[in-house]
C-alpha cells in the first residue's frame, strides 16, 4: 500500500474503498499469476484455464 501511495499519481486522493480494491486486486493478481499460471499469465492461457475450470464444474462462466 505504501508503494502505491508513493508511486501512483492520484492514488492517495481516491476514497479508501477504491484504494482497498486496487490493493486487493494487485495482491490477488500476483498470487493468481504465480500460483495458478506458473508466473506466465497471458490472455489466451487465462481463457484456457477458465475453460478447464468450467468443464470441471468449478466455474460458472455464464
């Protein structure tokens, strides 16, 4: 959060809820990219993973 406050123009001026959403997304994206995508996330590979989850019944992609 401190890095975003220091480096992202306008971040500090955002409402707390917006800052929290950005921070949470940043954290979750890093986790997703490393744990699920093996540090190699690309749009086509993310779509493939979502299709796999849908076919397995673990994702309702509608």
